[in-house]
C-alpha cells in the first residue's frame, strides 16, 4: 500500500487536481470566445543572476539621478536647491551681490553674534569657498576630507557647513571662560604690577601666559620669554620638557632655529645693523662656551666677563 502511495505521489499526473474553489474556463465544444485564454506569464527574474543584474541597473539609475540633482552649475541654482534642504543648526543663507553667504549666529549675553560664516563665489566656472570663524580664516587643510578649494556638489556644501559648525562648537566647549572675561583677568593682574613693582617680572610672565591661551594655535612669544626659555633649555633639556608640559613655552625646534649660526653674508655688518636697532638693555648678552677650540689666539677686550651668578671671572 505504501509503495502504491509513493508511486502515485511521485509519478507525474496526466490531469491536474482542481482546487475546491476552482471553476472551469476552457470549453472545447463551445465557441472560442466563451473560453478564457491561459497565456503563460513571462518573467525576467527567473534566475538569481538576472535578479542581481536588474537590481544593479536600478541602483545605477538611482545613483545617476541623485548625482544629477546633487550637481549645480551656478550660484543661483545652488541657492534654489538649498531652499529644499535642511541646513545645520544656526545657519542661514542669503545672496550678497553675486556671492552666496552662510552665517551661523549664536545668542550671547542677550545679543546675537555672528560666530562664523561661509562665502561661495564663482571664478571661471569654479566655485571657491572661504570659511571664517571669529574673524579668522579657517585653513583649507581643515576640509581636505571633504573637498579641495572648490566645490561642485550640494552635499559638499552641506558637509562643509556641518564641519564648520563642529569646529565652532568644539571651540566654545574647549574654552572654560570667554575671552572677554580673560581680558578682564589680565587687566586686573596688570594693575597689580603698579602696586608691587618689585614683582613685575613674575607678573609679566603670568600675563603673557594668559595671553598665550587666546592664541595657542599661533603663539607669539616676547623676547624675554624666548631668552628665559633658552636659558632653561641650555641648563637641562629634561627640566625644559617638564616645564613645557606646565607652561606655554616655545618648542625646542624653534629655539634651535633662533640660535643657529649665520652662514651666509657678512656677519659683522649683520650684527652691526641688529645692534643699532636694539635698546640699551637689549644689548646685554650671554656667551656660553663649551669645549671651544680655535687655531688662533682669541683676545677679548672688555672690562669684565660676568657668569650666570653675576660673579666676575
């Protein structure tokens, strides 16, 4: 019995089974218009390879359509396309003459301040941008992961604005106090110098360190700071490295560049011109000799030579 059932189920039937809800559509002995045609449905997705090819073609068409919408050929076309886009928080855009300007404003002390802006202008069919934060130009190296100096896509402009917003927010978060408050602190410390003139050197050192906080990306050291730094560096490199982790001091490479020997030109005329522009107190110098060997006798004509402890040698 089991073999008969297996044989019945495995063999191909001459006639198909009809489902209970099926109804006849073919009537051989009646006119043809009473019968329903049963054309075989053709499919283009009969195999996995064909389905992958169709999906790949659809993706390419969508990518091409997106790229066509992402490109722009003029500043006005970019402005119209950005009307349908969502800009990063705080940014507004408007046309100024032939330039497209993006400005980020923040609320500070009850007043609106423009923290950063981006300007796009056209130059020989190229769209060049310029980014500014706190009235200082942002170098193009900050946007190398997005584009170069020019843009040609809407997504590039949006990514530049997003990264510019990140730079502004990170700068605000990294500063514990506003620069205006820092200026007030520096002013108060400078006023103390008039009360305690005997501590003027320490006060000047403190004010310069506070000023370096505002310009840490492009520090400007005074001549006194450079002289003090080199004296510490000449005494001990380990001590200088330790102090550099605590205070704002010039790098060792910068100190070596300042003290490198003059190899070109007339050294005597160069030093003469430099001395003419120095003040009386700036003409004092320190000569450090370490295993100096000369072929000729060196005669130093001066009243006295002072060492670091102000003792006459």
